[in-house]
C-alpha cells in the first residue's frame, strides 16, 4: 500500500513510499499497475478531503449562523434595555 503524502519541497510532487520520498526518476520507472494503484489511492485521499471540506463548511455555516443570531439577540436586548431606561427617566 502507498503512503501518498505529497511533498511540496522545491515545488516537486514527490510520493512517499516505504519510508522515503520517491524522486521523479523513480516514479517514471513504475509500471502501469503501480501507477494505477497510486492514482486510486490519490483519488480516495482526494474524496476524503472533499468530504472533510464539506463537513467543515457546514460547521462553519452553523457557527456563523449562531453568531449572527446571538448578535441580533444581543442587539434586541440592548434596545429593550435602552427603552426601559428611557421610560424610567421619563417617570422621574
């Protein structure tokens, strides 16, 4: 099985295999089946990252919604408080 950590070292996309990064030369020596296997695992990793990204977006949207609702509620409470203070000063 391939450990497909892609390195950004020197802007080269190296693939990690058996404790070391493969150079481009080593990658070119792979046969068709090995390359297809790499593509398969890269595709799986990409799908997992897409799913994680969707979950994080949903979580962010929920948090933003909660923050907006909290801010609106706080603003409404401030308005009621100011109105109440205004009535008390008018009574005095």
